[in-house]
C-alpha cells in the first residue's frame, strides 16, 4: 500500500494560476502547437512525392500512433496533473533516470524548432505583403524573427489567459484561410480550370498501402512531425479547469481535428496540382504552398500566405509552453537548479524557464543560420528523433504505471495498456528507421557529411549526449531527485474516488 500511496501527486505550494483557461482554450492551444497550416506547407510536397495520390491515406495512417499516445497522455493526466507531463509520469512509472531524459527531450524540441517557426512566420507575412526582397535579406528576416520570438515569449510570461486569447484569434484565422483555399481549389478541379493536370478526388486515395510499404514508412516519419505538438494542452494541466480530464480530452480532440484538416487539404492539393507537379517540386517544401496560393486564389493569394504565417506565429508561442513547463516541473522536483522553477508573483507563470527557453532558441537559430540555411533544416529533421523518443517513453510509462489495473476491464486493457504500447512500438520502429536513414549524409538537406554521418543524426546524438552529461553532473551535485522510486497508479485516483 505504501507504493500506491506514493503514487498520489504531492501537494504543491501556490504557483501556476489554477483555472486560468477552459477546455476550448486548451484545445485551441493544442491545435496551434502543431501549426497545421505550416505543417501542411512543409510536408505536403514530400508526402506526395512518396505516396502520389495516396498522400491523404498516408496522413490518415500517421494519425494512428498519435491517437494511441494521446490516449496515454489522457490516462496519465487523470492520475497526475503535473505540467511536466512526460517527465513526471515517466519518473513515477520508470524512475528518475528515464524521467529526466524524457524531460530533456521535450525541452530541446522547443529549442530546435522555435527559431524556424518564427522564421517561417516572418517570411510568409512579408510575402503576403509583397515584400519579397525583405525575405531574401538575411539580416532583416533574422532580426524580425528574433523580435517575434521575444514578443511571443512576453505573451507567454504575461499570462495564460492572454496566450489563450491570442491563440483563439490565430486558430480562427488559420482555419478560415485553409477552408477558403480548399473550397476554391476543389471548385477549380471540378470546373476544369486548374492550372495543372488536376485529378478528381476519390475515396481510394485514403488507402495508406496504395503506394507500397516504403512510401508508407516514409510518410509515417513525416507524420511524426505534422501531428507533433498537440500535447501542449496537457502541459497546461495545472492551469486548466477540470484539470484531471479536460487537458487530456483536449489533446485527444486535437489529434482528431488535425486528422480532418490534414486529409481535407491533402485531397484539395493533390486534386488541384496533380501528383506529378508536387513530386517534381517536393524539394521546395513550404514554398510550394506559396505558389499554389497564387495559382488557386490569384490576387487573394495573401489569404493562404497569411494562414501559414499565423500558423507559425501561433506555434512559435505555444511551442515554448511545453519546454518551459517541463523545466518548471523538473526544477521543483530538484531535477534542475531551483531558479528554473521560479514563478512570476504578478503573472503566475514560469517566467525564468520561459525566458531561458527563448534565449537558447534564439542563440541556436542565429548560430545554425551562420552555418547554412540547410543546417537549420537539418536541425528540424533531428526533431523526429526526440519526438519519437519521448512519445514512445510516455506510451510505455502509461502501461507500466497502470500495470495493476490493466486486467480489471477490457477498456483498461485496450485503451490504457495495449493501445499506448502499440503506439510506443510504432514510434520506436520509426525511431530506428529514422536513425538508419539519417546515418546516410545523402538524406540530409545539405547532403554533406559530419563525422561520416548525416548532420541530423549528429545533431540528435549531440543533444542526447549533452543531456546525459548534464544529468550526470546534476546527479553528482544534487542527488535528491534520484532518490525517488517508481510507483503504481493509486486505485482511488484510477476509479475517480476521493479520500
């Protein structure tokens, strides 16, 4: 019984502002964290190059492991409402070493991606206003990118309510812009006025196996990126009303809404432009969207360009949330220095950790850009390693933490045990495939070799080793956190009882 009692989350001193936002706000933040318009712009070309007309089916297949891991987040949050999410849950289920590495992975994803998101936001905003020459000016673009990161960080620090209000506006604009694009593109397909060799959509496009196993594997690797980010809703668990259930439901619904959005736009893009054009221009990445915006919307192309820009702006802000909340959780458990756990007395947000995440992200963005633009893209490719790692870790932790309750019902066995484990297994397989693919320098954006390996793999290994070194050093300096022992889910919390 002692082990079970130990699993109950400890009472915490007053800190983050409780009940600051509701379910809808959490849902919107989860959606914006994935940056739907930007994610689509970034991967639609490569996915079509791999799968042709079956790209919508590959996007559907990519949804499966995300839904299974979202289930793990839901059930783990029910018994432990901690803003550190994976860090806290893996620590409770599997011990401090695994938990610390999970927390490190989450924090570093924010560092790697924030600069790129802000860069895309600035670039597409400038394009929408016809300032193409500013996009080509590195100093202007990078200066505006840094400014945007600072502004979005300030919004995060000022308060969760303000963050939610900003996100509500951005998601409405983003979805509206995407729907306009989808509607006009499909109209032109059926009207026969597409500028390309258009193809009328068919339900058969939803077959993920239509293009063969290799295309499905490659598409799933890209799917890890386009669906990633929905768990930001759960990182706000201590600040959301009905924290035991609402954040987890927000995460689950985020994945479903993303599925509908991605498949709809996938149908429209493939039908309008045709697989041949998209495959031939796969290397252009997000700027395919810019060209299609002009072709589909004519003088109204700024609508889609702003959709991508608002998407990236929103994600710039929300991507800071998981990293900063994870650092806060680690600090108050004494897995990091205490100052990272400081909470602003005025705004009741983790101000120190938030500014640290932003500062390191800015430094990473500027330094990597000095190497080359391709190096920045390679650092984004390395993201899939970290994402697959901590998602898989969370799926395993769910089954381990609930292990005494998995055979109480078919529901528990399927949704709390088997489902998360299958999701973790799929992501582990994708992680192994990613390592294999990234080991070949030819598969990187730059096509260059770092130490005989592809730059993304070197970046991923470097981040992992840095984390291990910091973890060991902190273990030697402050061993308190490492005295924690794994536990199991409290039966009363599992069954919704109060003591």
